[in-house]
C-alpha cells in the first residue's frame, strides 16, 4: 500500500488503519507485532507467551469492532500488548514496565482505548457486563468484548458473572482465549472439559465451510443457508452435546483457530448478529512464533530480560526467597507427614516445583482460585493436617474473608506463605505487595513474621510448625540482601545493633531506628551516613505482629527520636501500631516519633531503585530526613 513507512506496524496509528489491509499485509503485520513484542520483553521483561499467542485474535477484534466506542476488557490485562501497539502506543512501547513508561496491563489512565484496568484474574466478565448494561440503560448500541484466558475460568468470580449474562438484547461478547495454560499448567475438571470441547472443532469447521459454499450459489444460496439453520440444532445434538455455556443461556461459537484471521473475523461478525450474550471459544498457542516460548510457555509467562537467541537460561541457583521456601517445605514434609502445600496456579513462582514432585499426594494446585485455596486449607487443618498456602501478597487481598471466617473464628492453624511482599518492580500498581501487614494484622489471633534473611525465614517456619497457629510468613521477590550483619544481637523476636562513631562517651542512643524485612539494608546504609554524628540503635523486627511491647519498649528506651521505616502502607501499618504502643506506655517516652512508610500506594511500574526513590527509601534520603528532624527543636 502507498504511504507506508519502513514497516507496516509503524503506519498503524489507530485500529482504523487496519481496514483495507490485504491478507498478505495482515500476515506480515502479525509477524511484525510478534517481533516488536519479543524485542521489547527481552529487554524490559514482561508477559511474553500469552501475548505472542493472541496476536491474530486481537487483530480480528479490532477489524470487526470499533474501539473505543466498542469497549474491550482483557482478563488478565497482561494479554494486551498487541492491543497497545494497535491503539496509538507503539512509539512509547519501548518504555513498557519502566518508570514513567507504559504499564504492562490495561490502564484507564493511560488510554481511553483501555476500558477497564485488570491485573488480577477473573474480573473481566463482571466488568464487561456492567459496561454493557450501562450502555443498554443509555440506549447505546455499542458492543463490549471481554477477552478471557482459560486460566481465569478457574476463578469463581467468572461463574458469578456468567450466571447473570443471560439477559436479552445484551451486546456483550465473551472471547474465551483457550491456550491450555494459565501460569502453571491448567488443572482440574474445567481444563478437561475445555479439552473435550476442542475436539468438537470439526463440527464448527464443517459448518462454516458449508455456509461459505452455499453463499456462492446464485439466487438460492441464502435461502439454502436459512434452511440449513433449521436443521442445525438436530445435527448439532448428534455431533456435539449442548455445552455448559449454552445451558447458562449464552450462545456459543467455536472452537475456532485463533491464528486463522479470516475465520476469526467471520465468527466475530456472526457473534455480533446474536441477540443473546455470545461466547466465542478461540484456541490459541501460547508463545506462538518464538520456539523457546512455545516449548516452555510457563517460563515465558512473566520473565525478566533475556537473550532472544538463547532464550531464558535455566539457573540451578537457589538464591531466592521462593527457592528457599521450597527447600524448607520439602525438608519439613520429609519429617512430618501432616504437612501439605497449596498454591493457586503458582507452582513455579512460589518455589513449590520440587515439593510437587517429592510429595505429590500432599501438593495441591487449585488453579486461579485463591479464596478456595484458603478455605480448602482450613478444611485440611480441621482434620489434623498442617497446611501451608503459598500465594503472592497482591493476590492474598482476595482472601481476607476466608482468613477471618474460615480460619480465625474457628481457631484453625494455617500458615500463609506470602511471596512478592513489599515493592514489586515491573508489574506496577496492581501487584505491589504493600498492603498485607496493614489489613492482615486486624485478623484475630494472627501472627505475622517478616524475615529478612534465609536463616530467619527457616526459623520463622520452624516456629510455626512447632506450635501450630494462624500465621503469615511474608518475604520479598528475589534474593537475600547482602551486607555485614555480624554486629546484630538476637533478642527473641528482634535483632538490634548499636552504632556510635561520635567519639563521645557511650550513653543511651539518641536515635532509635526500627524496621523489618528487605528494607533493613537501606536503613543500615543510612546509619553508616549518620553514625559519625549520632548514637544510633537499629532494631530489626522479625515477628512484626503482635509486637512484644515489654521487650521492644525496653530496647527503645527514651531517645530523642524513634524513626520507623517500613516497606508498606502507612495507614494501619506496623509503624502506626508501634507509635500507638509507645503512646500508651505509662513510662518515659521518646521526644519524637516519625514514620517513613508509603503514603501514596498507587504507584506505577518501575525498577526497585526508582520505586525506593519515589517513596523516600534510598539511604541518602533516609539519612537526610533524619538529619533534618534532628535539627528541629
């Protein structure tokens, strides 16, 4: 076509630019999209396999529908890279997941083409139904399209929404992106059911081939098609039984090959003709076009930067909190046959791969169903087992009710292993693990541990195994921080160290700094910048809740300043709880208490240094703030 630049993609500034492209141009464009996604993710990290698989499906959606008037909701939002590239963001796509760049998920603030933000599974159909009903109330005839990965169909909220989708004249189309995987391999009865539906694709192909042939017959072709429709139900019942979605009152089309653009457009156009909510079952290949991702899609679900030619290299290193957790669990289960492990589609991410192989009868991957995971764990506990439920901090936000209603009220021991706690680079606003201490500490009888080292992590689990309880053990993504810890003294639930390079006589500390978890290294380095002028005591909490008031108050004493720093939100956090403990103490109190925590938790994506800088957590920032406070009268 005339006027195109070096590549087809460079000339696609909006979905309208897709209209008029030839079949050959669309095929080339799909290749360019895959190359651009691969190039960017290999440099920045991100979700690769799912995005490579959904390229043609996204192209078909944008050619058949008119976005943003027709609204597209992605579940989960990490399937949206092609959508971003087609909706005016290709020039900034290289900033994907970077500080001040574009998000790796849909984001309403970023573009009016993103109808609804999503970083957690299962929300799409509920949101899309709300959008569609609002359109209906306003008399609009726009369509709403929900693009849902098959892994999300293990989430219960999907079925709550489907139960309400049988409204007449509702312009809602659900695209089930079936790539046979979510994050870990799909599990359970639903996965088996979708596999059976896939085997009925011959019926669907035959139907569309027949219609195509009849359309070509002059004069009588359309009449013959209408006649065959009257026979369709009878034929279909003989070839394919009515499926689950049709029982719910939805029209069902598919399965259709998600890489066949012409067939996709034909089926989506047919879906627009339905008067009911219609589900289109699309079969895609995760990682399509990149051999490493096709062969190992689980490794390319979400990755850091990697070499495009070599791919992600498997590392034998166990230098991460997740890997250490896996080792702790295997060793504990070897010694105690009551210990069970539960995860929600995160076998590899939580470090439970080896456990799943060594103790398969006591390992349960329940799919993307966090609420079920916790209540299921409570059931195991009620019958004498020792369940450990491993979930990322951001997803534990979903199980607050289950922890209260199904565990705490019934006084059932249950250990929650929270991965990715604190600031989480890359994934951004929906994945920050900064809320857990604040809201989980409100649960009756709960204990919260936040180990900073692998040894502290091992001891925290040992404590919880020895005396079963409702407990949270939280730890960050990545490896243990490296610095000199030799001067720390262990004092029960705390460690502490005194620093004094002032040259003055030893005395009580002028400044007491209290922290916990990964951020301890930053605080330690800030102390090195301050200790020449101040006597400082650094207290590191290991058990962060409940606080041992007597011990911690004796360690704090009566300094000029208590400075609490935590890698979590301020409101309801450990800092506020400690300040309240000090305020209620009848004895002598510190002159000042200051809390450095996360004031604005709605942080976008970026690397850890950028996020720390935004929060005021870098060592020079901490030291400068304390020096300024020290000048105050």
